C-alpha cells in the first residue's frame, strides 16, 4: 500500500503458480511439465544460436517462428500471434479482445489466471457453474456476453469437450470472441484449430510448455482470423517490441518442426496416463476423464490436503487447490514417466494403508 | 477495426522499433546494439543451460538473477525487479506506478515508446519541451504531476543530465514517482542508483541489451525501494508468472558477474565515440554531447533524410526520425567498432563531396 501505486495495483490478487522447489530427487508432478526433455533437434538448434549474434535484437515480428507454427497448423502466418509463454498471449487476449460492456464468461472451475487478468484490466466477468459431473454445458453460455473463454481440456479437471460442442457454441455465439485455451490439447483432446477458417471470432491458444517440452523457454501462441491477430499485434507493439528472444525463437522453431518426436512423446504420456488411472482406481480413487497430461482425482475416504502433505513428506509433489470448493477433495497429478508413476503408487499405497 | 476488438485497441498507435534488416554485409548503426558480442562467460553459461531441464519451468521469481543484479548495484534483491527486456519493465512501470489523476510528465523529445504506453493504459500525460540546446531543465518539471520519466542520457539526443540535477528534482518532487531510464548510462553518464536508498520514490531502469551486449536475450530490470518494486511484482504476477526463461536467466547472471569484460567493452565504445565525433565535426556535422553508445548529429547543409537514404544505398543503416520536428535534421548513429566508423566516414565523405 503506497501513495505511489496506481489505483489498479491495490485491487490486484496476483496468480500463484505451482511452486518450483529447488530440492533434488523430487518426483515433481505439480506443474504439468513434460517428463521427457525437448527434441534433440531443439538442443542442436539452441547450441547453434548461442553466439556473438546475441548482441543483436531478435526479429520483432518473429516471422520465422510464425511461419513454422503456421505450417504445423496449415494456416497463414497472418493467422498466428506469438508471445512469451501462453500466459503472456492470454494477457494480451484479455486486454485486446475480451474487455467489453457485457461480461466475459468462463467456467467457475477453470484456469485460475482468468479472474486475475480480469482484475488487471478491469474486465467485467461472470462465472458459469460446471455441471455436477464437472463438464462444460454449452447451453449455459447462451446469453449476451463480451466474450467466452475456457481451456479444452478444462483445467484443473482435464475433461475434454468434443469438437462438435465447440462448433455448436460458435454457431450460437457470433457477436463476441470465443477463446479456446488448448494448452493441453495434444494429449488426446480434439483441437478446434480446424474451425478457424470458418469462424472469424474463434481464437485458439497453444503453448510449447507442455507437449513440446519447453516450459523453460517461454513460448506460446494464438491462432485465429487476421482480424483477431491484428488486435493482439497492436497491443503487443504497444507493450514490448521484442518478446521472443533469439534462443526462444530458434528452439521453438526446431520444436514445431519435429513432429515425429512430438507424436512419440505425447503417445508415451498418454500410455502412462491410462495405466496411472487404472492403478489409482484400484486404490480407491475416483479419477475424472482426462484429455490432458494430468489427472484430477479424489480418494473415497482420505482428504486431498492430507494426501498432498503425506506425499510431500515422501518427496513427491502434486497440486492441491486449497480454497474450499467442489474441487478441494481432489488432487491434480501430472502424468510423468512410468517410473514416476510407480513411485507415486508405492507412496499412495503406504499413505492409504 | 472490428466489433471483436476491445475499445482500447482502436486508440493505439503502436511503437515502431528500428528495423532489423536481414541483409548480409550491413553496417548496422540503427538500433544501438553493442558492436562487441557478449562475454565469453555468457556463452559458456548459455551452452551449459541448453539441456533436458528446458522441459521445466524457470523460477517464477528469478531469484538468482535478482541476487546477481543486486550484488552489482550494492542493493538488496527486494529492490530489484526483472522483466523481458526493459521495454516490458517500462510497460509494467507505466501501469503500476505512473497512472494517476494528475498527468505524467516527460520531455517532448524522448524515448518514443512513452506516449505509446500512455495510450495502452489510458494515462494522462503532458510533454515538457527540452531547452533550445536539447537539455532537460529540471525547473520545468516543478508543478503537480502523477509521475516524471525521462532517459538519462536522454534518447535520441544522447545528452547526459548530471546527478546533482536529478537529486535536485527528487528533492522538489516527493509526491510522485520519478523514473530515470538508464538504458545507456554505462557509456559515460552518472547513474542515479546511488540515490535509491535516500529517495523512496526513485525508480531506475536498466537493460542488458546495450552495455551487456545481450539485445538478443531480452532482459531488463528496475531498481528502487521495496515499496515500488512490490507494485511492479503485483502487476507482473497478474500478467505472466514466468517472463524470464531459463536461458535468459543463465546468460544474464553470467553477464552481470563479468565486470571486467563489461568495463573493457564500454571503454572501447567510448573511445570509438570520441574519435567518431571529431571525424564528423571535421565533415561539417554538429554533434550533440553524448553520454550514450550513439550520437545525434546534423550536417550544416545536407538534410538528415537525404543522408540516411544515401547511406542506405551504401549498405550503412542509421536511424532518422521522420516526423517533422526539431530533430528531423538529425541522424542518430550507433557507435560501432573503429572499422565501422571508417566505413561510415568514407561513405559520408563521398555523399557530402
């Protein structure tokens, strides 16, 4: 609190990311990172870019990176916006496309950064309750709004919404922007990117932090009509000319170009998830259907907070959302390697015995 | 223009950075990059950080980087804020500390991003004319305001303001934040960092893009009282949890720790500047006093625009500000190597003969 702060600062409740503990030998299943490192081609590209040329600014428009992303998704470069992680992309989306007289709509249980952005930009919003089975009911969004946003699969539930439901929403909602936040889409959820050329108000956001194994490099992007991308570019060029550094650009391009590695590692994560869900169910957990690289599970008798604490004592970190709500009995567990699943299951068996 | 854009987007006039042309064999003297590459210790640190660990998020609080910066400036880590280039730092500064009922003050001739930020955050501002010799007159800022910001040395003039003038300004102006943007301070201008522990409303911003030779890595920072830093942190944590990627952090730490290389390359740039100014004066240029790694110069007879064009035809790029104003006769020329100065002088001798 200070006379020097702008008014808005007093009203903020910043987002709290999952912790990044500095302990060694941790089984870290709390921030949905990929258990497999980036493609060897990414490592090579980065090593090549570590050079004297770091004295020079990067391309402010990230044209080469946009071209690589456009190629992957069979779109034009002018339909691509890139940013310093999908969190920065989302921040610009909120300011550029989601601030209107009517309230923005998003689910009551969703990515907890959304209300934080709303406070930062003084955006009016209204949350829509998920159904009792934690699914998104499209019909609930059928009233006047200044925009709609939700993750697909949703976070932290992991539940995917079928593409036909998203298309139905877009047919009903033509007067405002619909943002589908596909951070986790590559782990078995249908992407809405195929609808972009049909619906000019559809924006889809992606990150390289999950399926592309580059959380440490901070690159995310948005895909949509040129009209929506132009709004984002105008805000970005009024905020920071060069958000993507030379190394981030080189690494991200190599990652987008290595589909074989991407497909292989996604399949490995999905296979581990299938086995992990079965194992957890056999221990008395109820696990929500997951199209993500994490699962959301609650135990039939033991509290989420207590299990989280007992796991931590065994050097295993999962995420638990403390605020009392429908989700507080649940744990959000990142899908790691099979070896990590074994350690987790061994610890849970002890804790629950 | 679109029904989908937020109102603010229609009102933006984005900043236009100096171009980053993709031609080879260019003498690039237009964006004030360092002619010397980063320290060899930076290259080593970056190569070490290119690894499987890029799958993991960076530290959201960049503690190790803040500690290295604090050590350099003999401050506490809690007096340091880091961002994705000093442009991002400045964006957060405008939103967190410079939006008040009274207008923000800055010079009429200054960093042209300042009015862009004001439009992005709907900040009321008033420009104060530089004196006829292009210096900042502190007395002109002595009336009620919501904040004061200017670069020191000023851009694009390069003229330094002595430390005692800045202290006088701080003594007169205790009710709002004073931001000294020291992007170019290391090339012979006195820094105001020594005043931070005395004046709680002083914020100083720095970049690693100039004297630390890392424009390609995007790291900047702000130094000030804990109270001011907390406002910036609250905005940052409502915008993007992880703006500094793992590589940027590792490279920036190594750069902050190699004072010997930093001092040596700054001295080389200053020596080249001294010679370049004398050479330009002998060709009929008037050169403003420079405490930066660029000089601002006009020719006695030939127009700035015409010289810029003729240099470009010879593969030499300098910056010219087109909008008609007091500065349109001037060229802003980055100080490069002695070899680049020779090429520049040879071309200018031809053009002016």
